[in-house]
């Protein structure tokens, strides 16, 4: 598949998701207008939508229809967006820019930003439980449970807690970093990629393994970009992690070793996904991820 074809396909998955999300948020929520504005401000701020795109792409490979996946894609993107809003707060990473725009609390204030994050998290579980109620597929409950675990105390939230706790800990430990990446970043990406396999009860081990490798690679690339990229390109503040001495792949291994690790994981991801038919887009996705760094 040519890079152009990859981009067309990526945009196509993204548009399917965007249309579904816009329709959902056009609902009458009967709530405070400022809260709804804050929720929509971050949800539609121009995220790459890699989690929904990957979910729809794996769904196509496994023959799971979009209408079965979109509620889960929307729920995961709600969870992802809430985590970014909360991560940007002064009590956490204290960032002014995200997705090329002022962060939620910079526009709406800390209290509304906290509530917008809370609202998105609750919406995610409302969307998934509604799908469990209305679908004939018993595996929807398993899918929701998997998302809950990946996002929760032994998942993304646990990883974020470890990240914050190790921030001022000068003994940079490989084990802490592994725990942070696995939980804070990889689990939600692996969840998005694994939902079609759970719903279809097919190829879970392959797809899940692929998700974790891609998730880990995603974080190493993000750490490299934090040093090498710019606010204009990434749409978020850069360099803070490195300057503040935060535990990242770059601070622990150095830049050259990080690039070697990315190359190693790129090969591993490609080897895993070879086991599936019609894997062209997913193979290209691995290249896309790697090419974000030079
Ligand atoms: C507050 C519970 C809680 C968790 C926060 C998401 C997160 C955990 C922290 C943000 C910082 C960070 C480096 C997270 C790792 C995952 C990551 C690189 C998120 C950014 O995801 P993208 O690049 O973002 O998919 P867009 O904006 O494109 O959606």
C-alpha cells in the first residue's frame, strides 16, 4: 500500500468515527452549557484519533462491523480525552497547550476542567453499558470489562500515579518506567486494538500482543518527540519532561538507544501482525508510527 493510500484509508476511518461522535454530542444533554462547551472543546480539539482508527482497522481485518465497534471507539476516545484534560491540570503536568489549543483549564478554569474530565469518563461507561444492553452479542460485557480494567486502578490511572510519584525520584528505575508505559499508555491503546477480537472471540492473543507492542513504541516515540519536536508540530508543550528530569525513555536510555528500541519494536510489531490476513493497513500503521521520529 502506498503512503498516500494509507493516508486515504486513515482519513476514511477517522471520518467514520468523527461523524458518529458529532451525532452523539449533538444529543440534548440537559446540562450546564459551560460544562458541555468544555467537554466538546477538548473532545473536538483535533486529536489524531489513533485509537478509533486502529479499532476500525482491526475490525475490518477480523470482519467485525463498524456499528458494533463505534460505541467502544467513542467510549475509549472519551476516556483518552478525560485523561488528557486531567493530565494538563496544574496539580498534574500543568500544561498550557494541547492539540494546538489552550488546555481546557486555561479556557474554562480548573473546576470546570475537572468536571469536564469527570463527565467524559462517566459518558464512556454510559455509552458502553447502553451497548451491552442493546446488543445481542454477549461479548460486549467482556469488552466493557476489558476497557474498565485497562483504564482503571491497575491500568492507566495506576500508571499515571506511578509516573507522578517517580517524578522527583532521582533513582531512575527501568522497572518503574516499564510499569508506567505499560499502564499509562499501552493498556488503553491495547484495549482499542483488542475490542474487535473480544467481540468476535477471534485472534485475541495476536491482536492484544500487537496492541501492547504498538502502545509501548508509541510512548518511546512520544518521549523522543518531547525532546526533538516543537509546539508548532506537536500542538503541545515540548521539552518539559526532559528539563524537569522526569523518568522517560530518553532520560533513562539516551536518544540513540531510544531510536534502536523503536526500530526493534517496529520489527516485532510487523512480525506479530504477519499472522493476520489483509494486514496491509496495520503494517503501514507501524511505519507511520516509526516515521513520526527521524
Ligand atoms: C489523568 C488518569 C490520568 C491519566 C493521564 C494520558 C495521560 C495519562 C497522560 C498524558 C501524557 C502522556 C505522555 C500520555 C501517554 C499517552 C499519550 C502519548 C497520549 C497522547 O496521545 P495521542 O498522541 O493524543 O494519541 P491525541 O491528542 O492525538 O489524541
